[in-house]
């Protein structure tokens, strides 16, 4: 059990902590190193430091590291008056180096232990391949953290896009013209909506609500309008039912929303329509409902029934 | 609710009904009576027997919309064969009786259909 607890702790380490173990000295170091020869004067090295904005210069013969001249050595040389001497006369020898394959966490430990501002870096053949400072390590970590963050954001965007296209791929549009007085064909869209929702295993209560909205909207056009169209759009999140007719428009929507109020004629009433419950039924079954109507453009009804995921609270 | 499912075949003799389409072996757990389609859309529960004098095609659409199990036409009303065919396709049982809606309702209540 204790072992497991330790394991779960280990999983909580930050990205930066993971990076210092993953990244190597060669990933962070400055390369190629700016070097000088043993015969160069300390003054020329001073100029090199100034020009390159660096505080230490490895002295090499060929690929081999011979020593190092730091800014402190230069200051001392200026102070003591030997700035025109050659590097090999005053450079520090037996320099402590890091290997290019060391992890950054080890490099940080070496910086803590030795309090140097920089380390020459050697490869496994003892060739000088770079110089590393604490600033290089910080910069490298920042760069990699930024890259990880960008990758995470890109991944997130990808997932979002996939979800969106998934939604589009699962979109079904049922569209049908509706003719005035065509009582025999009432319910065509409603029936198709029911089929799609049943095939998708949508909760029966939601299926019935959507079917009622579609049916009532369809019969409203048949009974009351000069003709129109009904469009049901089903995706993974909701069922949108839009009923549009060419007029003559609802004179008083507020009145029409009241149960029992109807302008239906004799024939539809004999057929069982015109109970004055159409719009109230639509309203009761919709999660969202918008109706706009005027006698110039007719009526536009927009209803949405949300598809709640199984287990979600109603 | 849903506690008491009564098979249609247990109801048929008393209400003197004949089966127009579907199986009398299915059960219903309640009854709704109305001749107004929107009223049925608003209030009928799924799985019930709907009693009506309406024999128009829209009865089938409404019954299907609300997942109503069976429809009983009263007053000796007879639906068009095309409507019976559509009910069959939609899996809705159609029954027919010469009783009035009131008489049928009384019998159904006596038989224990009380929701």
C-alpha cells in the first residue's frame, strides 16, 4: 500500500520536473562554444567577452579543453597590470566540466555544488562541444514548457474540432413542405423525427416531446396557414424544429398561446383538431420556443428540445 | 403507475370489441378518453388504451407520437382499411366496438383499468 501511495505521488510531479529529467545538457548548452587559444592575450579575451556578452571563455588547443578564463580573472589582470599576458599564463586549469549527456537535473546539482557561473561541456570523446550557464538551463526549460503548452492547446483545439465535426456528421435534417388542408399527410415530419430518435436510442420522453412539437407545428400549418414548410434538425445535442408559413399570420400570439382558444373551422374540428391546444402543447414540450408572426411574412416558429445525456439530471 | 398491466384479450369480451389489427396479447396499463387530438398529445400517457370516436388517419399519427399501445373506436365507427394498414405498420393495436364511449369506459373501469 505504501508503495502504491508513493507511486501516485510520483505521478503528480510537474511538467518542469519531468523536463529536467528528460532534457540533457546538450539540449540547453550554447554551441559551438566561444573559445580562445592559449596564446591569445587576456586583453583580446576581455574584448571577446564584451563583444559576445559572456563571462567566461574556455581555452582550447584543437578540440581539447586546456583551461578557462573568467571575468574575475580579467578583473584581476587589469588590477595587477598583466592584461597583456597570454591566457596560458593565468588561466584556471583542471577545470570542472559537465558531459553533454548529463541530465539537466544533474547539471543543476553541479551548479549548486560548485558555485561557478558556467561549465564547459565535453562529449564522451573529451571534445569541448559547448558551454552551459544557469541561464541556459532556465531558457531551455521555458522553451520546452512553452512547446508543451502549445502542443496541449493544439491537442485541445483538435479535440474540439473533432467533436464539432462529429456533431455535424450526426446531424439529420428532415424537411417537408406542408400544404393547407392536407390533413391526410399530417405527421410526416413528426414520424421521421420519431424514427431517427428511436434509432439513436434517445430517451422516449424526449422523443415524444419532439414528436409532439413537430406534429402540432405541422398541423398548425395545415389548419391555419396558406402553406409552409417544416424543418427538423437533429444532432447529438438537440432537436430543432422550425415551422415557417407564408401567412396569414397569427393575429394575437398571446391569445393563441392560451389553452382552448382556437380559430379552427368546422372541418378540422370534426377531425379532432382545433382544440386550441396546439401552441400550448408546443410550449410545454419545448425547452426553448420563439414565435414571430405578422400578416406580411406569415409565422415562423422555432422550437428546441434538448437531448439530455443518460444519467444527467433532468 | 405501470404496476398493473392488463392484457387486451381480458378486456375484449366485456366491451364487445373486435380486433382490427395487432395482437390482443399485449397489455395496457391505463386508459385515456378524448376526441381532441391535441388533448391526447398533451395528456395521454404512453402505453395506454385510447378510446375515441375519431377514425381519421391522424389518430394513428397521434397514437404513434405518444407511444400509445392500442386505440378503441366506439359507436360502431369503422376506420378506412388504409388506416388499419398504417396502424399495423406502426405497431398500434386497433379495436372496435358498437358500445358508446361512455359504456366502454364503464366496462373498462369495472375490469380494473383505473389509471
